[in-house]
C-alpha cells in the first residue's frame, strides 16, 4: 500500500541531513511503495531561492518524489502554516514530519488535529 509522506525541510532535514537522507532513501525503496514530498514554505516563486533549495537537497543527498515550495513569500507565519496544512490536505498525505506542530497549536492557535484528523503527525 502506497504511503504519502511529507517531510519539512528547514528544521527537519536541515537538523540532521545524514539521518534524513538515510530514512528517505529507505522510504523510497521500490518494495516500500512510498512517495516522499519535501515540503517547504521557502518562496518557490523566487527562481534563485528554488535553485538554492534544490542544491541544498542534492548536497544533503536527499531523494524525493517532488519538492513542494510555497507559491510566494508569506507575510506571516500563520499564513504559511495554513498554506502548509491546506497543501497536506490537498495532496492526501498520510504521514507528516515537521518541527513546527507546537508553534501551530500553542502560538498560532491552529487545531491541526481537527483540520487533518487522518494524517499521522510526527514531531521532529
């Protein structure tokens, strides 16, 4: 059964690139039938920033199904959070690795359990 994974870039992959490279490599092995999406609220409309992000992932040795970057630079963290949540929902992600769940709930007052009840959330 195919599982869709969303892995945050900054604070997750960047926190331990070697470990995340190993994990994602094994998630993507053919017999596991997973899809791994790298999700970042870095500004994907900025071509320089997008190229930098792709180079970062190459340098870290990170494989992935697709890189999903924010469509623009958001003015607030709250807008960024809602973009990320909407993207997770739209893509029908099964498992989400992120380091910002506490910020979403504690600081921004976003109930991610209510918004994404069927997504397993792994705090890294």
